[in-house]
C-alpha cells in the first residue's frame, strides 16, 4: 500500500507540474495577446490623433483659401478707391472726400481684420525677385540705386503670411 501511495503522489506531483506548466503557458499566451492588443490600440489611437490634426489643419486651410479669393477680388475695389481719393484730393469738394475716405477706411478695416496687410516697399530698397514683381528696368538716376527699387507702381499685399499680390516695382540698372 505504501508503494501505491508513493505512485499516486508521484502521479499527482507530475500532474500538478503539468497543470502548472499548462497554466503558465496559458498566462504567457494571454499576456502576449494583451500586449498585442495594447500595441494595436496605441497605434490606432495615434492614427486617430493624426487624423484629427490633419482635418483641423485642412479646415483652416480651406477657410484661408476661401477668404483669400474674396480678399483678392476686393483688392481691385481698394485700388479704385485709392485712385478716387487721389483725384478727390485735387478737387475742392472736401465733404465728398470725407465720405469716400470714411467708406475706404471701413473697407480697409474689414480687410485687415481678415488678415490683409500692405507690403512696405520704398524707393531705395533692395530688389528681391521673391518679394517683388519688376515691371521694368530703367537706367538708375544715381549709382546707389543700381539693383534697387527706383519706383513703386503697384501696392503689394499679404494675407496672413502669404503674399497674395506682389508689389509692382521699377528697378534701376
């Protein structure tokens, strides 16, 4: 009977070891699955965050582009106002001039609130093909104006940080 109990204990011990090994294998397998699922979740989460950032950026770009078209179209009206103001200043009708200036200033304020800004360019500034549009070259009246801007013919504008109309300039050579 002692041999029988000894055999039973050996069988029980080896069965327990097999059972523990099976349980450990199952734990390792489940841990591996959890890690794989966790990795998949983190990748999906990162992809979703990138999607949100991208769509937000695209939405802002669309808004800027839509306003850019309207602002660009209104630049012709601004030019007409500036020509009208120049002519009105020559006349003696100051009350009409004040009315036109009031409307002009209101239009400029609205456009500036949309991000429009005049590009500051003056005589004697260095010519930069990235920032200016040379409409002609003339002999420089002075040596110091060679390669520099001699005259500004048209105003340039930026919308935000983007140039929407380059200033038209005459360059000395």
